[in-house]
C-alpha cells in the first residue's frame, strides 16, 4: 500500500515539473517549423553527361565486338 502512495506522489511531482517547464520555456515545447528545402539547381548537364558516357561506352563495346569478329573471320 505504501509503495502505491509513493509512485502516485512521484507522478504528481512529474506532472507539476512538466507544467512548470512548459510555462517557463514555451519555445522548447512548441516545435519550430523547418525552413523549406532549397530549389534544385541542376540544369540537366549532369544527366546529359551521363548519357554521353553511356553512349561512348556502347560505341567502345560495339567497336570491340566488330573488330574481334573481323579478326576471327580472316583466320
């Protein structure tokens, strides 16, 4: 019985401390809204560069395949 009285008193103290904190520091209790994200600054040049790299790789692979097929047909 005595232990339930003790925990009840601790709950009241915790509630009172929370109310005092909320009234003393309202900025800490109310969350501030975050600033909006900046607008994207990409102009698409990185996408164009990536496509160019893929096309160059494709040309290299095709050149290798064509030349290796050309060498095997002459043997």
